[in-house]
């Protein structure tokens, strides 16, 4: 059984731990720079070990795979350290700050024959998997365009990683990445793009509207950490359309014809919170000796990172680490 180590003790680590326990996975060790936080997670979720620094966790020979649950800007250095210790990795999105960092990590992982995957959990949801297959089978005909939005209100000025440039601030890397992945699932890589952005005076993106162009289709994406949006994914075809409410955590999807008549509805409630599906994939891949997932391959991580690099370049958004 794959024994997980977790670095970081914030809310997303709690979500991960809940999901691992729901599938009877092995939560072995947790580390935080605040030992009390690590010990609290140990008590809550049944870890065997709690550490007050990451190095001690990585030196533990019983840790097989490390889940990185820290802010974006910390991922690169932490993953390099994890790979030095010959551990497999499941890293929260966004994988790194930019494509160059991602390429370095993935090259080093390949050199060491280690499994690495970005935790883009949406791609593993049964509803998303079924919806993609049904669209590929022609239920709505040929795709003409895709729309997706993901936004919520976070009070500006709050002590939040979303507003700290040193931690990878902004909407794109946090919620925009979901809309990019949704478009990529159905249309792949665009030929070119247009975008509009609202920047915070401190130099990061609060909201953006992005249009990707493809040979015979387009995708429109909106994301925000300053406004609550519709938070829906829609795929339009020449014979109908697919609508997925809360697409990033999807539990249901609806197919309609061109007259807005329901053709098909599918539902798949989560066993836990939706993270369980990517965790099952990680376990299966590692136990099978694989170094990447077919559902979230390294090439996809790099493609999305390059898309975000291009957008940030157009906006003049650079992080201190760059």
C-alpha cells in the first residue's frame, strides 16, 4: 500500500486527508512548520507521524509519496527537495509558477524514475470522464465553442495567499486554471488567444476574461477572486449542448438538443469530497510502476502552464521568484 506523507496543514490538506481515509488509504506522516498544526492533523486523521519540518518527513524511509499542499510559489523548491529524497509526488495545482519550473521538475522525476502528478482533481471526476466520452461519441455533434467560469469573492486586503505576490497571488493560478483545463479537455491547445484583465494595484490579477481560438471552435473563460461568477461549464455543439453546474467539482451533467430539450442527464455523487478519484489514480499508477498518469499526463501540465505563462506575459504579471 502506498504510504502518504503530507506537507502543509491548511484547508486543502484537510480535504485530501478526508478523501484518503474514505478509500481506506494510508496516511503515514504529516509535516508543517508549525508542529502543533501537524499534530492536530495527526490526531484528526490518524497519521502515524507528525513532524515540525519537511526535511524530517522526507528522511523517513516509510514515506512513499508526498502530497504537496502548500501555496503555488513554494511548490518548485519543495518538489526539488522531495525528488532529491527519491519520493513520488502528488502536487496541488498550479503545479509550479511557470512552465520552466515545471519542465525542470518533470525532467528530474524522469531521471529518477519517480511518479509525479499535478492534482487537477476535476479531470478524474466520474462525471467529467463520462461527459468527455459522450461528447467524443457525438451526443452534441461537432463542438463549436466552450464556455466556463469560476469566481468567488475574497475580501481584498485580507491576509490571504491569493493577495500575496510572493506566494503566487491572483485568480489565474488559483481558479482560472480550472477553466483552462475545462477547455483543454474538449478542445486541446489553442492557436492563439485574446484576454482582458483587471489588475490589483499590487500587481496581480483579480479577474480575467479569456478567449482561446482553435481551427473550428473557440473557448471563452472567466475567472475571478473578486466576484462570484456563474461557475458553470458549457460545451456547445452543432446538434446540442452540455451543461455542467460547478464543473470543477461536478456531480451531475445535462445534455440538451438545440431546442433546449433535455436529452440525457447523468449523476455521480462523490464518495467523499471528490479528491478520492485522483488519489485512487496515484495509488494505482505507483503500484503499477508508472511515472505519470494517462488522465493527467506531464504533457498536459506543461501545456496548461505555457498557456498561463502566455497570459501573464500579456498582462505584465511577474512573480518575485521570476
